[in-house]
C-alpha cells in the first residue's frame, strides 16, 4: 500500500491521521456549517500540493480570488501551484443560487474529465452541489464512479453538511468512503474549539488519533491542541 504524505513542519495533523493518507482513499468529511470541514480540506489540499501531488479543488464556497486570499491568510501559499497548473481550482459558487444548473450536477460531475486528471480531487461542499438531484440511485452511481477513479491511485475528498441530504443518502456516502471524519464546534474554557473525529479509517498507515481538537490561527492555519478534550 502506498501513502500520500501530508506532513507540514508547523503542525501535527499528519501524526493524528496515522502519518499519511492511503492512495485509493475516499475521504468523507461531515459536519454542519462552520464546523471546520473546509479548513480541513484546505489543510489537506495544501500539504498534498507541497508534497508534489497535483490537485483539483471544486468549491461552492469561494471564487478563485476569495480562495487565494483565504489560503494566503493561513500561510497556505498556492499562487505558484495555480500558475503552473498543479492546482486546478473550479469555483461553482454562482451555481448554488441557480437550481436549474444544479439539477444535473451529478451527471456533469461524472462526465467532466478535467476534474479527474489530477492526483487528488476535492469537492467542497458536495452536499450543496447534489442536493437537488440526490436520489439514492443517482448517488449510488456517483459513488461507484468515484470508487473507480480512486482505484487509479488517486484520492477523493468530499465534504457534506448532513442537513442538506436525506438520512439514506448520508448513510450511502459514509458507507462508500474509506475514511469518515465528523467535525463539530464546542465551547471549552470560554473559547470556541473545533474537533475532528475519525469514525472510520480503512488502510491507515499507522496509529491515528480518533479525536483531534484544533483551532484556526491566522498566519498558521490549523493548530492542534496539545491537551485535546474528547
């Protein structure tokens, strides 16, 4: 089994995730709004790029300019990766208010070859994109397709807000994934913290921490709390 490196010198995220991410993985990151899904996706995308993997990032959250500014604020510098083509950023931000265009996103996502030419493919936020046509049959087709893509030594990452999908569809997405992470926020000592709980991790490279408590610091990105509270 081969593993993609996710190590950055300034944080310990890679240690919490077992030292690396197995190739052929499908990573499901689930949580409500502002629970930390996107920052985890951004942290993973940056470390993949820093370790010489190419990456497609399909986003409902930000325009290209907004994404670059957000990453820069966290010192996740991606400008050169965009310019040299290692990072393909695809903003679908305008589509989230256009239901007509959203209706066939599942079909479009399986026929847009450019998405899958990179080593890593990230959808943030997948539930927003498929909420209008997320029947069990269509989602089953999508996950079968993503499994075929991942089997070619690629890694698929997607985030979802479970409130945007039916319970049956959320269960299908969790079941199809090789790694499931649930994010949430909580108050501790008067401060708001984020947590990422690994509830499923197939083919882990090594021991991993089931609950990672972290905060987001400007100029640093994710800062793992040493004294984690589960």
